[in-house]
C-alpha cells in the first residue's frame, strides 16, 4: 500500500550544486569529495553530475560528446544550469540540503520496506532488527563520503596517538600481561574468537577479561550468556575477585565472616560496573538489537558472546551456513559499533583424537568461515591432563604476530595467571616443551 508521501528532493538545490561545478573547476573536487550520484533524485541531474566528475572538467565543449551519448538534451540542460547560481559561495549550503534530503529519502525507503515485509506471520524482532540495521546504515551514510585524503589523515592521526600513548595496550585490556603484549588488547571493530573443547576454561577466561575490562577498568560491556545464567556468572566473578573457592560458596556454613565482608564489598563494585548481562537472548537479531540499544544508552566498549554455536537465526539453512551467517554478522556488528567482539567457540572432537597434538584453526566447529571472519583466533589447550597449565595459542592475528602464552589455571577461583612469557623477541611463536614440568614452567623466565 502506497503511503502517499512524495519522495523529498529539491530541484533548486540539485541544480545549485551543478551550477557551481560548471562555473568553477575547484567546486568539482569539493563536491565529488562529499556528494555521490545518489544525492541527486532527478535522473538528468544525476547523469550530468556523473559525467562532470568522470571527465573532471566543466568545459561544455569537452563534455558535449559524452553528454550527447547519454541524452541529447543534456548539453542544452547543462548550458542553462551553468549560469543559474549567482555565486559559488553558496555551494556548501546546497550540498548540506542535498545530504539532508537524501537521508530523508533513505529513511522513507527503509520504513517502506519494513512495512512491505510486515505480515500476520512476521516476527516483530526480525522486523525491528531489519529496520534498525537499515537506519544505522542511513545514519552512517549521512556522515558523507570520505576521500582517500581523509583516510590517510585519519591513519596518520591514529599512528601519532599510538606513539604518544605511554601504555603498551591501545585496545581493551584483557588483564593478562603476556596476551596484551602480543595483541595490544582487544581492538575496536575486530572480532576475536576464543575457542576450546568443553571444560577447558573458555567461559572462565571470558569472565576474567570482562572482570578486568569492565569492573576494574570501567569499560562499558555487554555479556551475552547463552549457556549459563546471569546468577551463575556473578557467582564466578565473585569467586575470582574475592579469591574464594566457588564450590565453597554452595556449601552450608563454609564461608567465614571475612569472606562475607569481602563478597559484600565486591558485590557493590560489580553493581556499580557498566555491565549488562543477557542470559535469555539466543537469536542473532536480538543480540544485535540489544547491543545497539546498550551502545545508544550509555556507550559500549566490549561485547562478549558465550558461545557462538548456541546463537540461532530464524532463517532455514543448514547448520554450517547458519554459523557462517552468525560469524559474519558479529564481525559486521563489531565494525558498526566500533567495539571489540569476543566470541567464544567450540572446537571439534577431532582435536581429542590427535594424541599430543595442539588444536588448530581447522578444528573450529561447524564452519570454516569463522577463521576467515575473525581478526584474531585464540585456542585454549591443556597440554598436561594432570596439571592446571593452559596454553593460549594465538593462531591468527590479522594485524599482528602469532604466539603462545602459557598460563596457570586455578579452578577454585576461576582465575588465570601468567606462568612465564612464551613469545620470542621477534614475535614468532615459541612452542612449549611438553616434557617440561609445571615447576620448570612456572620458574622459567
């Protein structure tokens, strides 16, 4: 059903920009840096803009052949438009109006498409996610097109900030010094995969990262727990922060008065943290919607998803395609919100059948696209079954070196501690001698 609302556009502003471009060649460069053909609603104006930018000239004699090939009337139209504006000083105002009108058109299109998708069996969450995604795209496009010059300047500015930064971490800190030294923290716009077999410690590590980043460093964080309840997560965080045996918390009359006081104080710190936990969200559309809502309310610095294979989509597809869609969507969400996404992942059973073998990226369960989409892939490995030594293998880092960090895992407190740096000076991976004892690992420097 038609809404009856006309597409918002202005013939005067479109012709105003073109007139300035036809009068002054400098205006061609200025306009082309922020305006695209889509900013022109009238097809004749769009065609004229494209030809002027493509040829890089406002000389009608030079433009005439190409204009005539597209439409014989274009040369005449250009000649009329050329002198319509009295002063090119108004071009910035014309451009501003074109940008506003294009944004209004894009909003109308997004809303119209959402209405056309609406039916009696449509799911509200899906419709809201699609509309929200469209409106986010509109908002981003309204910032204007960036030129190569803009990108180069931004890159140089970023490098200067890195050089002036006293800290060795320029992303979200994990609280694990050797890992932060290797990756410089979790980087905005990047997706990091943390993978392991069940019960190796991936949830514990994600909670330790969240604890350091959010509760200690006050980085706004949203934690999607698809496997454990929010209460269980808080119990484990309290155990970590208070150094209290997590199992002792469940046993009657095992906590001392000092334990109770420490837990009360730490509970206050957790309540004051910029943290939101969702333990009842399983659909990909809901994850995206909740993350955007948190980012809009009070900003967002980190997203944790525990774990990726439990996320679901409502589209009918085989499981590998579904995981591939989830992976690419989480990567897109990281870029959209410019925050790091830490996504936990299961490894295939095959890794257990390879005696003495360490996990590798090909062991990521259900989808080869995970290793393609991820900027960083980290694999947890327990090389000694009878010891609490964990290898954190950074198998892929798109913008940095790979390496292995050796950690000691205290299961009572769900805490990882450095054993020793296990990264060569040149950044290359140094393998761990599997015959080395736990004592030797701990004391090795």
